[in-house]
C-alpha cells in the first residue's frame, strides 16, 4: 500500500509540473507581453533595425527596474509573487515609482489601488493540521492519534488581497504616504468563513513612520517567492504596530531605529499558575541596510522585557530577551538570485515565525521565575529565471530551540522545511504555479513527524 501511495504522489507531482511547463510553452508562443508586442511593431515599421536604433533602446529602457512600465508589471513578476510593500521614507519614497496612480483633483495627493485574486488548490499527503498553510508545528508526530489522520485536499482564495495608497511628494516639502492593505487570511474564522484582515495600516511623514507594517527586523527582500503562505518559516519578525525613524546615510546605506509591539510573548506556563503574559515595555530595535542595485544586506538587533503578571494571586516575574538577525539577497546579472536569513537570540523564540504559538521564549518555573531559552534559525533559497515568463524557486529553512528542562514534551523544539516550485506568468496580469513541500517537526522529547504537500495556484493581479 505504501508503495502505491508513493507512486500516486509521484504521478500527481509529475502531471502538475508537466501541465505548468506545457502552459508556459504555449503561452510563450501565443501570448506576447506588451513589451514584446511594441518591440515587434517597431521593428516591422522600421524594417531592418540596427542594434543601437531607437526601437531597441526603447525596449531596453522599458525593462529597467526603475522604469514605469517595468514597475507596472512588477506585481506579476514570478520572482515577486506577492508584490510586498516596502516601508520607505524620505528620499527613498520620492525616488520610488508610483504607477497605476491618479491625481486627487484639488490637492497635491495621488491615489493608487492594487491587489490580486489568488486561488490555491492543495493536496496534503500527511494529515497536516493547518489546511491553509504549511505550518510545521501542526505536522502530526509518529505515535500520536493525529498521525492516523489521512491526507486531504483543500481549495481556497483567502490570500486574495487589495491595498490603497496615497502619496504626496511636493518639491520642497517632506514626502507623505498613507498605506492600507487587507487580505482574507483570518486565522480565527471558520474553515470557509473568510473575513477581511488588516495587514498594513501606516503613514509616513518625511523619515518618520507610524502604524502597522513589517517589523523593524523583517527584511522583505529576503522573503522567498513561494506559493505557500507560510513562506517565511524561519524568518525572524512579522508585521507589528510600531514607530520608526529611517535615515539614509549615503546612496547605499541607511539605518533604522524604533519601537514596536511585542505581539507574541511566548511564555509557557507548565505548572498552570495564576496569571498571564503582560507586556510592560515595547521592543527596542535597530538595523543597518546596505543596498546596491537589486542586492542587499541587513544586520539588526532588538531587546525587550518578558513579563508574567500574577494578577495579585500568582507570581510576578520578568526577564529580558534579545535577538540579532542577518539577512541578504544577491542578484546575478542574468536575473537569478540567492537569498538568506538567519537569527539568534535568547528569550526571542517568539520572534521566529515557525515558533509562534509554541511558548518558545521562556518557561514559567514552579518557583515563579522565567527561564528564557536560546533560539536560532537559518534559511537559504535560490530563484532561477528560465525565461521572461517561467521561473523556479528552491528554499530550505531550519529552526531550533534549546528547550528548558521544564518544557512540555509534546512542544516543538526544531523544524526543517523544503519548498520547490515552478512559476509561470501567463499574461501581463495572470500567473500560475505548482509547489512541493516537505517538513519535519521534532518535539522536546525527540519524537518527530514528517509531512508532504503539493500546492497549485493561479493568480490575477491588478
């Protein structure tokens, strides 16, 4: 039976990959992009054009990252699957293109609206607990009742998102921006009850930013182009309410400092004492970014206080957490890239996406003290463009926690995930892709579980 199941998985994966590749081949010959169409028309009108003629120069210019046309098409670039917003301030905000926007008459503001509709079909082969994203903490462990649950399929559109953006970049005045983005990936909703969820809501005035957006230690450029929504499994940092000051020192360097909300304290109460985690201080964080072209490096760190409030009955306890991150992306001349992210800290396990909800920062001891734990994560990925329309991403992530002796034996202490996909831009607005996922979860008592999943998507960006 197991042999038949393996053969079935191989047949499914092979069929889906073959379908995507065939689709890419057909669309490449039958559907030309606007850039290709304009280039062909120019050549037909001009006859035999020399390599340095006007039509060739126009085609080259339209493909430059800073051009309006290239930016317009960025939302459907296979290497930028989600077109994630980057919180820019100051001159960076002025320099960035603002396509698909129009003036608000009677003012100096411009309004932009964009988003995408994304439909996902997944086939899980291992009974993974989360039916919408590949969360390693929900992988069934061998020898448990959950491990007896069979595989399943699911189809959903909850990653669909849209955003509004307002900018004012009047000469001689501080640049201003308001950004609001929503999706439907509401964790607390029922399986098929999708409600809008706030992803980003912030404003920029000059170099000052306030609101909810990517955390101070989150490097958007290090997020891989994966179909799975939990793409940043080993990524340190999530979205959070914050205040930051972002200053560019020179053309390639900038620094950022600020405070943000600690949304996931990550304290495990193993002896069921009265009380709850209660934040008394924000996270204090800073980072340095080095950028050149499409490549970048980021080094950052932060610290805060972990606090248990006994509410007048249980113990009151505090401890300090710290963490450092080092992320980067190197882009090759042919368009391929390598990206990586890494983190290390003590009491900071709650800041790693794979460990959220696992009580991974500290354990409340029977004596009423907080025993903080060391946590580390690392990930590396490679994206390769086979053509202007077809690309592929391979990504491996590792997370590990040095658990307290009091930590519950069934809590996850380590995980490994691997993703591999093929992505295809069918038209300027529509794309499709297929992705295979492998995950391994290890608990505090060293028992483990392994899971496999296949996910197919199609997306329309506007």
